[in-house]
């Protein structure tokens, strides 16, 4: 498995502002993923973040809105930019290891 | 196209057995996963099937039939703490990443005393 931490665990933000979410893994991993999960819904993949290359975004998600950094093999950040109430959600990072994915605890975001 | 179907919600009684089904259609297949997610928490990995048959892990078992595009998760001796959502996910052989998964909408399991 993997030990994954996320910061912040939760936040309440004003519309128009930006929030950067950090994801730290206990050991080096090649693949990191960022997901969004809205209340009562399943997981929606935002992007895949590989170290040393630009993130790959899924349909409906763009870099200007969700910039991602992956400076090394144990860390990544996701920024939610120019937030609106529709961005209220849980944001989860996950890592690929042993042919499966393991998830961090999530960041609960409420945009007012 | 790619599609994963599972029931939205199921109810079962403490101490009983419940089977949660998952059917899938993908361009290629390279493994099926079950995750458990308690309300307000992150998903946790339960099981992985890549070959046909039953994988047993304590009270939980997972079954796969690749020819039918079908899997189920079997939970025995249900406990109240098993109340959670159960997510079915498939790894598509043609995905860009070996770790990328296609997710079902999840089945909310309610356990009653």
C-alpha cells in the first residue's frame, strides 16, 4: 500500500479565489492522479501527473482552471483557480503502486 | 465505448450475506478492482481480479467472468461497519497509463440491525 497525506484537509473559500492542495507520498511513485468527487457521486478523474512532464487532463478539465505541479516523485499540488460554488467538492489524490491505486484522505472544499 | 454498471443502493441485514454486482464494457480489459468508501472518507482498496474465478479475502470475496463482462463482490457475516459505498473499477488495456482506472458510480450498501 502507500501512506498519502493531503493538505488542507478542508477549507471554506470565497468565490474568485484560488486554493492549492498538496499531496505527499511516503515513497517514490511514478503515477499520481487527481480526482474530484461531488456529494453522492463517484470519482471523476481530473488529470494524471507524471514527474518531469506536463499533466494529462481529462475531457472537461483544463490546465488554466486546475494547474498541477509534480516537482518530484513524492509530491504534487493541484490548484483550483478562480473558484465558484460549483467547485465545492472533495478533491482526492491517488498514487499507482503494485498495479492498483491508493488514495489520500481527501480535501473537502466549500466555495461560498 | 466504456461503461460500468452497478446498482445504486442495496440494503441488507446484519449477519447476512450480500452480493453486489458489476457489469462492464471496455475496449480492452486488464483487471477489475473493488474499493470500499465510508461516508466522508477516501476509497480503500479491497480486491483485484484479472483472471476468471473467485478470490477470497476473509469475509469478502470477489468474482470475475471476463467472457460475461461481469463481477460481483460478496460480503459475508455482515457487520454494521460494512455500511459504505462499494466502487467497481476496471483497468482498460488500452489506457494511457497502466494504473488508470474506469470507475463505476458506486453501490451504497445500508446494513440494518
